[in-house]
C-alpha cells in the first residue's frame, strides 16, 4: 500500500564515492556534509471509503537542533514527542516537484516513524491529506512510481 524513498534525493544523486565520503545514513537518519540533516517520516493519505491509508515514506530536511533532539530520545521507551518544521527532500512522483515543500513533522510513540504533514494548504499533497484519495488515485500513484513495470528477475 505504501511507497518509500531510500535516501534524500540530493544524497541519492551523489556518485558512489561521493556518497561514501560526504554522507552517513541509516533507515531513519541521514546527514550530508555534516551540515544538512534529515529524518525519515511517513506522509499519510487516507483512502476514501476505507479505513486504509496510503503512506509516502519521505525524507525531511530539518534543523540540526531538531535532528539532535530527536536522535537523543530515539531509543527511549517514552520519547519526547515534539513537533518541528522541515522541508521534503524527495521529489514525490505525480505531484510536480515537492523538494523543499514545507512540512510539519510530528514525533510519535517509540518505534513509529514521525508523521509528516504538508503546511501549504494549496498544494495537492496537503489537499489529499485532508480529503483523502480514491482507489483510482492510489492506482495512479503506484503507476507514477513504476510499481507496475515489469521487473527483470536476472
């Protein structure tokens, strides 16, 4: 039902050696040049006429202070559930350029990735977060990601 990005687009676009020399990352955190900081979050879109939701697994660029505070409590049983601003660091297919789109990041209970909410109410992602998406729209999203393309087994 969901689709996620492995890295922020800027880090992903680096060559093999540059990525090794300039970045460090795991499944939840990323740093580039020890000057730019990212967290991985979940941008939920409710599916209309259903209890389901489709989630984009996106990277969000955030201030170092927020990164460090989130990191400090990441493995705590009762983490500090604060909210902070960020900017999407992936070009989400089907939305016409989302890199740099302002979002609010809401930390959730231990073991759950932060929830990401678009703050620009005029953007399509924000509208779909509020109104939900149809099953047809979900299919169109998966098509835009290349989900249905034949994959080589070789």
